[in-house]
């Protein structure tokens, strides 16, 4: 993903948007820091519907005791 300074992005916004639409998003920097990303609306829609890790865990269909407690070490190794 290419980086572009905010000043340059303002001057070439149409080209930056065209590149994003064609699958080449750009990171906008201000004073050397990454501040924003320009990406296509289609790509944004895909990302918007990706569940967070927390939501994935919360939707786990098993029982509470199916997941070992944090820090738990299995008593034996399982051969695959």
C-alpha cells in the first residue's frame, strides 16, 4: 500500500480515489504519521462486515467448559 502526504493527496485526490477503486488503497500521512486510509467503497463494505475476534468468541456454540481456562496446560499431547 502506498503512502502519500496529505498535501499531495489533496492536490491529486481524484487520482488517489481512482487508484483506490482499482484496488490500490493509499495511506494518508500527516507530519510523517499515518492518519487515514483511502480505499474503495466495495473494500470498505467487506471490512465492515468482518466480525471482531471478541464477537467470534462470543458466538462460539460450545459449552463454557469446552474451552480450557487461560494458562491451562494440557496433561498430555495429542498425536495428529
